[in-house]
């Protein structure tokens, strides 16, 4: 039992240290962009020795990948909870758009790194190759199917419509970041939802 407890403590400490490194890297990316991410600066930000970084990550690129992936965890949890609750399907789509835009609006520098610098550094990696992207296409498709069953939406190919909806969200995110647009997140979210609601709405 003592050995088990020691192993658990060790695992918990390792997880805590790794998360601290990722949190430090995320803070650097949000503040200074990809050019601010160095092994020395991550170690200082996380409050660990530089050698400790190499226990968990082999190089800067590995930290970058892990930090960017981890940065989306809060959004994934919030969207998952939203899609799983019992609010009506049309409300879920509206709230999905608002949650998505608000998240990206608050993390502009991080998202710029993810979608622009990361594409240059890792040209083969993009959101179409991300399993989480396709998982959300499936989940939004399920919301659309539920809306069809309830008679809220017209019958349609829910997977294609779900992909269109998610791409519309990302298109507005890109426009806001590229154009330096701020504020009125709710207005943009309503516009996305309203356009889709008009096309989806069953008027019988």
C-alpha cells in the first residue's frame, strides 16, 4: 500500500509539473507569441530548472504542440457541457457560436499562433486533421438530428450542415483576428446563428 501511495504521489507530482510547464508556455504564447517561446523562458515562467523541461519534452516544438493542444481544453469542456445539456437544439447552436467566439476573442495572440505560425511550422497539421474537430462535427450533427426529430429543423444532411456551421464560426474568428475587430461578440454570434436558423428552420 505504501508503494502504491508513493507511485500515486509521484504520478500526481509529474502531472502537476507537466501542467505547470504547459501553463507557463501558454502564458508566454498569449503574451509574446511564438517568438517568445524559448526553453529558457518557459523554464523561468514555469518556475522549474531548464533541465526539468527535458524530462517531459524533447524540444521547443514539442512544448509548442502540447501547449497549443492544452489551451483548447477549457473550450472543449465548455462546448461539451453545452451540447450535452437539455437546452433546445436551436438554443444550443446559438450558445455554441457565442461560446466559441468569446473564447477565441479572449485569446487572440494564442489563436494567431495556432492558426498562422503553427501552420507555417507544421504545414501538415491543420484542424481538418484534428480528431477533436471531427468529434465536434459529429456532436453538432447530433444536435441537428435532434432538431429534425423535434420538427424544429427541416430534414437535411446533418453532417454536412454541422461542418458548415463550424466553418462559419471559424470564418468569423479569422475575420475578427485578421481585421483587428473587437467587441460585439454577441452580435457576431447571433448573426451566425440567425443565418443558420433561417436555413434550418422548419416553417410548417
